[in-house]
C-alpha cells in the first residue's frame, strides 16, 4: 500500500513543485536542484503532501491537505541512517537481505515523518524564515499552562499527541488547525468533565497583551479549547460509567481521528474517536455518536466506537499499555494486565475489528506499550515482570527473553526503544538481579536470551526510556553517538544522567555519568532529544554536531546542586535541558514548576520542531503534562486537589 501511494505521490510531487516554482515559490530540493533528484523527496512527502492555494496551481478545486502527527510512538520506533550492503561490506544473500531491509526503512511512513522533524527542508512547506538562533538561548520559557483537572491521574510516562498542519502556501504554523491532545486522567461526568481534550491557538504567550495566536484581542488568550469529549459511556447507554484515560493517545496520519485506552474499574477498552471542533464538553452518549464498529467508518463527527479488551470471555484491565498504530496496514496493537497482546485491523481507514488475542504466558503480566517494527514485521513488548517478547505480525510468539528483572516489581514499564534501521531493541529495567537500573540491548531477530546488559547504578523504581543524540541518528546503521538515560533512581535518593556511547555494530560502551541530584529521589521522566538547526538540518562532523544545537530534555523532582540555578527544595519540579552536540552533556537551561505531592513531576515531552517567528511566535515548542504526584499506584500520596496541568514551553 505504501509503495503504491509513494509512486503516485512522486508524480503529484513533480506537478506541484513545478507549479510552485512557476509562481516564484520554493520547494524542497536535493542540493543539485535537478528534477530527477527531487524524486528522492517523493517518499518524504508521499503521505504528507499538501498543495498550495488554488490560484497558484490554477486548479478549479482544492486538493486534499494533511499534516504531521507526533505522539508517543514516534519516540519509540526510531531510525538511524539506513546502511547499504556495500557500506557494510556484505555480499551474496546477506547483502540482498540487508538492502531489502534498508529499502523498507527508506520507504516507510515513519521514517519520512522522522526525517521531516529532523530536517525542515524535507517538509512540504516553504523554507522557514527568522527562526530564533539556538545559540542565543538563555532559559526554557513557559508560554502557557492550562488546568486539566484537580483529580486527574495519568501515568508518568504518558505523552500528549501533537498534530501540525502543513501547507505549501504558508510560511507559518496554523493557529486554527494545529492542535495538541491530552488525556485528562479523570472520570467523565455528563457535560462538565472530559476524558480527553485538545487545544489549538497554541503559539505565543497567554493573554490579550501577549503575542501570537489569540493575543491582542479582547479576552484573547492562548491556547483555546479546540474540542473536549466525555467518552465515559458504554454503547447504547446514557449513563456515564466513570471511565478515564491514563495512557498516551495516538493520532491518525491526517489528524482527524484519535485512538486511546480508557478504563472503567478493572475493564479496559480501545476507543476510536472522530473529533469535531467544540469549545464545550460534548458527551458521546447516543447511538449516533457512540456507535458500533460496523457503523463507525461512516458516522458523522463527533462520534466514537470502542472495543473491550477481552481474553477467554473475561474483561481485561490495562494499566501501562498505550496503543501503537501502523500507518501502512491500518493495524494497531495494545497489551493488557493479564499478559495478552491485542491486535486490531481497519482502525482509521476501514471497519475496525479485533484479531485473535495472543496471551504471552504466565510471565507476561502487566504488559507495557508495544512497538511494531516494519522492517522485520515483528511486534516487541515488555512486561513489568521483566520479560521482552517478540511477536510475528500473524500473531505467533517468536521470541521470549530471559527474566531481566529481580522479582516482578520493577521490570519493564515503558515501551521498547526500537531502531529499525540498525536492527536493535533496547529495554529499560528498573531493578535487575544486580539491584541496578539497567539497559538491555537485543537484536530485532532475537528468539531468547538476555541480550547485552549495561548496568546503571542502584535502582529501586521503574526506569523510563532514554533517547539517542543527533550524532547517533546521523550515523549509518547506528554505529556512533550516544544513548542518554536518567537512572540510579532509588527511593532514598540519587539520580544520574548517563551517557552510553554507541560504537561499531551498535555496541554499548562504558557509560559516563553526571550527577543531577545528590540526596533525594528524582522521579525522572523519559528523555526526549531534539536537534535545532534554526530552520536547517543539523549536521555532524568529526563525531560532533557542528550545525545546529542538539538538546536532550527531561524532568526531575527536587533539584540539587550541579544543575545551574534550577529551583531547589522539596516539592519542586525541574525540566532540564542539556546540550549534547559534542556528546558530553552540558547543562543548558531549566524550567521550574511546583509539585504538591513529591512524586513524578511531568510525563513525556513532545517537541514539534521549529515554528517561524512572526504572527505565530515561537520556535521548537515543547508539550507535556505537569503531574503533581499523579498515579497513586506508584507514589504514596494522592493528588486530590492538586493542579494537573497541560503545559507548552518554548525551547528558548
């Protein structure tokens, strides 16, 4: 399906790009500017291609416009530069297999999306202008904060989901069409409390005296509620059932639909939602807006459908697993607390249906989020008991690791980090047999064993995923650069930012540590990397990022010495930025917040890439949830009455 769509898009891309040039507009091109070389970009625009104005193209009707989704899945399936067989010195059947894998990566939608985020020139919009130079940054600046709930509880590795509208004819992001989705972690209540919501009017600073979207008008402010829905209703019921959303939502490629897991007591369901803009809370509690699977595809937005997670006719709960979506085949996977992996077809483009649930065995309790690797066709998923599983797309167990955790308390709570181009899977274990936080690396072809271990100091709580730097992402086959993770996170103190060098054959080297908290527990968030080239691609030379500035972001609780002037003291949250352009992390910036319950401070951080200055001021926006001690299954204190906020900050 993808290859056909890409081929069609190549033809459309040539027509659109030539039309744009004829009216004096610039389109993404290869450095030599030839028409034949522009076909390299067909795969980068195939599913995201949008058109300029009708007048510029001389057409009688507008063409379809789409945009770019960014959700948690884009932080877990990643791509270093695909390597050819010749570059690796392979021959014969081994060479054919490697080249086939590299072509699969190059032609995948997710690879195209990653390249657009990392290189603005490859996005189907005009070149960015007047983007703020990252070298002039002084501190992370909070643009706005919106109260979601005073009782909301979402998981500390939950991410918001961002959709950015792309259009050839615009030089700026869209105030009206760009939006960000947040789970509320709160039980739906009639028309007063949504289970899931989205904001638009995102860019700028709050209030009539601020700048950007919504500013300068009477009562104007950023952001605005774009839509908000109470989905806490069983089919054909008008009575709210106290369902809530605690894990990360995912977006369709065109941004018109959202998928998420909601739980009612100990029963979980996959919800598919077609949204419609509305500034007030809408209850989806009628047979027309809360419909059957068969009727969902043609229902009129706003509407939803849901599939209960069942195994052997018994309802299953889901504490940690968020759904993962495959753009090419319109499939989705999610795990449950009973160790069953659920698969779905026809999710956003057909008639939704569940395949045969696959129970992974007695050691698979409390599954984390799965990741599908399109290169191998395998789904990888871990369990809180500390086992990693590989499952074929046809629904058979292909591989089961050895037990990686000591006991079943702090095993694998986050999704695997999969580099499809390098053929490697990383899982992050909170407490292994050596009483350490640990990273385990496996080949995507694994069938058993313990992989390669990198121990990271004593750990007595869950360990969330790290991220690679730009040096790694720029390397061919993931053979250079570094992996960053915040570990040594015990209940009695500590907290270290580890840099794990990656070398030949993606081997993990000796870790280098930076102490970030010398006394108290840090409750760290997952790590997010972003390289800002001020509107251009970041470049690597001599083992360093030489064009652009490469940053990693994460949050900790109760900052201590060694991290600049970030707020210190019990109950403070510090969102930290480290410059890792040279490999070694150098403290750069911070954002201080309050935490009322001395627990996890924020969830995962989404970065939407550069936004031009002008009417929509901002560059490299960051979105996250300020948790204030949410998720009582992890922390001893309740967050009742505490502020659970949606936050946007500028990187600079």
